[in-house]
C-alpha cells in the first residue's frame, strides 16, 4: 500500500516510474524513491550510498533500516545502517489514529499524514519539516520530521 501511494502520486503528475530491486544498478536514474526499506542489506546500503555520492537523489520514507535481510533487529538506533543517507536518527515513532489532527509543516504549508509518525534528531542543525503542534501534543511540539544528509 505504501509503495502504491508513491507510485500513484508520481504517475498522476506524469512522472515515468520504474520498479527496481535494490540489487539493480540505479545509475541510470536521476532520482530514486525507496519507501519503507524495513529490511536492508549492507550491500544495498553501499549501493545507495554510491548512488547518492555519484549525484543521484534518494527519497526515503518511514520505517526503514529496522532489520537486516534476515529479519534481525539492528542494535544501532533507526534507521540503522542508513543513518548517514537519511541525515538523522529516529528518536521516537508511533502509530497515528484518525482521531488526531496530524500534519507536517514545510515551507509554511501544512500537509496531512496518517498511519505512522517518526520524530528525528538531524545530524546537522537544520531540518526541512516539522510535526504540527496541534497534532500530537506539547511534548513533541515542532519536532523535526524531515531532514537531509547534505551529500
């Protein structure tokens, strides 16, 4: 379902979309969307790091880098081995109910979200987007939820 959401949004805007396996060569793509890479492999991470280092743009989403490809939980904080690609550490996460008014603020605009929230500690002082204060209570007021690795 999560993958389908990205696919549908891109296609609705006329963006050509390929579905690739993490083992595939990504060098021919200007941008790669990698939603919910829950299970990751060191080889996949190395390929993504190389792709970004070579000028590719990588968009990742929620719940990534939680476990290795054998379903073992990483001992490091999420997103595990993808932390340098993400540019942040996931400090908290939770399932979001429909009863909450949830939104992310980005460049003065508000965007609703549902299902899952993650609160980040960026590796650098700046972050791109923040959780809306009304959505999840005062203790998470204006916590970062989008960051960049700066590569």
